């Protein structure tokens, strides 16, 4: 009788690939769902919920991502310092001007598990506002988003 194959964390590190996603003109939610699936490793046949088998993902042109409807003016990003009265709120339009990477980062982070494993997955995400990135040596595979 043969036993069931169980991937290990040590073999997962050797199987990691790098993917690049161009966000220019693409809808934020579609990019975020694809990115979250790649980071979790759900696209692999060996997916295991309690192991980090996901790949690295580089998102470029985050400043040119598309928000549908009236989200540009209605969506609010909140931060709290931890002190009384320390709540800061910004509309998506201002976040895009000040730090456009945050749009993609927050959308993807919300789709990952809220655990230590989710944090490890999130660390494999690299987001850049423009088309340039320093990860050419890793030979990332270009992915098309529908």
C-alpha cells in the first residue's frame, strides 16, 4: 500500500517561481484575486492549506490600476495610530497620488489569511508604481489578467 504524498516546507522553497503582473488599465479586484491565489499556492496541484507553497509576485504599474464605479471618490482607506483621535482617513484618489502601491497591497492583504502564514505569504508580494522593478535577475514569468 502506498502512502499519500505530503509536501514539506523545505521542498516548497525550491519550487517557488516568480510572476510579474502588469496592472495598467486592469481592474483592482481582478489583479488582487489572481495575486492572492499565486501567493497562497492555490494554482499548484500540491496545494496544502497549512504550508506556504506559494510563489513570488511582482506587480508593476500599480499607479495605473483601474477602480470601477465611483470607488475613486467613495472608497476610504483608514489608519489608526493607536492613540485617542488617531484615526486618519483618505479617499482612494488621494492614496493613488500619495502612495499608489497601497491600493494593490491593501486589496491583496485583505484576501490572504490573517495568520502568521498569511504574513509570510504577503512578504512575497512586491508592488511598484511604475513599470520598472529590480527583480529581472529572477526571470519572472509575465501573466495576463483578463
